[in-house]
């Protein structure tokens, strides 16, 4: 098969497809009017929803994603469950619980897939200049709270397709600082699969590393960074993580630490929860503890820490942003 879908196994034995945003099975092509129409439909339907019944609660308990969402009330969705939301309903195993497929087909799951795709694109585009200016230097993808690190490996896949010379002869290290362990374990398995003969990373020196990290203690980020190559080109990403769940002070402190610890050639990408009708509708049912912000408010936090928001793409639930170090 010329364009296969690859699979990797989580440590609990769950087999999942490896999301490749270049592949027709995963790539989303949505216009702005289409997204606006879907968002309006979601908000209207959310307003008419009834309270969760005991029968629905019991059904959710039998669903992997349902259990994850209930556990994430006022907190975080686990790394594996977040990744399942990014695969698309048609790519889940045939024997998954019907509610898993329904949740994966929901509008919030669709926008999570789009969020991954666009974060990877922002990262790949932002790396083009620094990589071209530093041929042969190592590339470090630092993925804060990144779970499986899907946006990092997808940025590499995009570069491999569009500008392969930029990756030629480089060592690549994906580092995921995260309190979660299951997501990074799956990410490491993904990289092993993608390095097999005939797979996309066959000829690349790519490694995956997990570092236990809680962004409420940003000082430990310095220790993680000092162990990395000093001459590296660095891509920092945090898709659906730090900029969405962190407090203002945690965001500033982490960005300050990154400014001090990263090499000169660095780009930062991530997603910021948007204060929108869709976000408010979602929070009324899921109670996931993201912190909505306006782009101007996030830009001020970034400026305080020494960064400039160079790009911000507005989506129903988030702003997908790219930052550069302020000179």
C-alpha cells in the first residue's frame, strides 16, 4: 500500500491509529463558513440539552472516552483519551463502545482534530527559517503537557513532505514534559513504529523522551532544557495544555523560563482557550477547567515574559498561536 495508516499500541494494550495530518483519513478541510455553521448548531443544541440522566451516566461508565470525560470534570482529560479524540470516529476500532464513536464524532472532538492539525502547521512553518539558517544542527521539539506529542511528530511529517532538505542530517529529539505517563508512553511507541523500514521516519534519527513535569513548578523546566544540545533549533509547543489550563502567573513563569533556557533559534506554538459562545456551551456540560482569554490578554502575558504573538488563528474554542522571542 502506497499510503498506509500506521498503528501503535498503548501500554494497556489499546491499539490506536497514528494520526498523520497529511493523510486523507485524518486531514480536515473545513471552510470558515462551515466551521461557523457547525459552531452555531453546537451552541443551539447545547442550550436545549436536558440534564444528564442516571442511565446516561451508566452508559458513559462503559465508554473509554465517557469515563475519561467524567474523570476530567474540573480537571484534565487523560493523554490517551485526548489522543482518541484526535483520531476521528471512523478510525477507531470496529469494536469500540458506540458512545466512544459518538463522542469522537462530536463537534468538540472535530475541533480538537483541527487544533492538532493547525498547531502542527504553525510549528512546521515557524521552523522553516531557523532550520534553513542552521543546517545540521539538532532539532528539539519540547512539547509541554503534550501527552502523546502528536503535534510534534506531525510537524516533522509536514516538513518531511514539503521541505525534506531541512531535516536532512539532523538528530531530532521530541521531549514531552508532562505529569501524565500513559500519553508519552504511547508517543514513544508511535516513534518506534514510524522508524520501522518503509515508514516515514525510517531514515531519520528521531528519539522520544518523557520528563515528569508540573507547570506549577516551572523552575524544573530549566533542568530539562540544560540537558539538551546547546546548538539546537527548538520548537516549543503546548497544544491544549499550558495556555489553556494554566493560570496567568503559571503562563508568565513558564514563558520566562523558556526564554532563559531555550537556545536562540526557537519558536513557540500553542492553543489558548477562546472566550466564545461555543466554549461557554461546552463548559456548561463538561466543566473541564480551561481558562478562557482574549487574544489581547494572552498577548500581554506573552509580552510580560519576553515573547511576541506573531500569529493567532481564531477557532470556535481556541486561538491557535505562534510566538517568537522578543528582541
